[in-house]
């Protein structure tokens, strides 16, 4: 974690308050003086204090507190962010492509690659658009690779809606290991509903291109990319035009183009 010195006018801290903060004063985390300012602010105890201006926002600051703000990349200062402001999301399918996820949750900020040990990823969920989608499931001695994002808590319902929770996917909390932070973290992810098995279905080419594009964008291991890349694709049915599968195809192509990738033909294998 990068550390920045506090500079609050008139701040006074007693030894007792220091002990309550649980951190030596010389190791106090403070404001990240950057253009995107203050990813998160946390303090403990103390109900009153002066006001200080933080970037564009003004907030009540207790006289003895810790400011801990997280730069775009790196640690968030613990196993999870403050749930009142942001949450960690572990993406392992099409949402790994940043342009795909930001179209759904504009505040999504990539943290970096992560892994969920004891889990695996495959195209195991049967979607209502007639194809298979990626799903995560428990698998001893295997590892599921994905990407961590920080998302504003107020946009959680957008992600729920995009994932069809709780009918298609179920939102759960999972322990992952973040490569950027260098320690385990608790993140939100989506588990396929047990009644939504793929039953011989395969992913559409555009969906698989999103998954592989996201894995390559964030430099996941080649084994994880091959796991998503190899295998047959589901042909787009002629009657799909104007329906959900066709709408998903249009949105996927838009995200791929924004990411600088070439959308595949509906039956084209990925390189």
C-alpha cells in the first residue's frame, strides 16, 4: 500500500486516540493527492470534529481519525473496501473486459488479476438466449482466474440486473487472492443458479470473444485463456434477430470495438 502523510490543519491526537485507531501515527494513511482524488475514506470512532475539503467533496472529519484512500491500482487497505462506498467484484466471464463492465457499471475500476483457489470456470450456465454462459463452481485442487474491480455500492443493483440475480446467477461473497494487493480479499461474484445448467449448449462466438478479450486485456495466465478460448460455439439461430440474443450480440460487438478488438463472425473460431 502506498502511504501519504496527513495534512489536516489543527489536527490533535492524544495517545489514547492513537491506540483506538490501531495504528502508529507515523504510519497513518492519508489522502491520495491525485486527479481522481479519494477512492475511499475511512475513520473509526469520534463523532465530531472540523470540516475539511477533500478534492471536490466536503466531509465532516473527526479531530482524530485516519484517512485511508486507495489509488486506482493496488490495495484497498484490508480484506474488503468500506461497503458503504465501494465493493470488490470478481469477474471471471464476459465482465472481465473493462469496456463491457463499465457499460453496465460506469464506476467500475480495474484493480487487477485475481484467483479463487478451489474453484473452476467453464461455460456451464444455460442462458435464456439459447446459449451457454460462464459460471464458477467449486473444484478442489483447481484455480479459477478472473479480474477484480472496485465498484460504487450504489451501482450494485445494476450489476444484479445485468447478471439476472437471483434467478439466473446468485450473488455470493468469495475469497480471492489479489495479485495487485498481494493478499487475500473478500469479493462479490455470481454463482450460476443450480437449475440453470448448460445441457449441451455452447457459448455464442461474441460471448466467448468477450471472455477471452477480457482475459487477455488483464494478462491472465495462458491456461486460463485457453480454458475460455477452446471449444465449439453455438450458432446464432435465424430467429434470434430482434430478440435477446441479437441485442446481446450488438452490445458485445460495441464493447469489443471500444476495446480495440475485432468482433468475430457468428461461427468463427478465436485465434
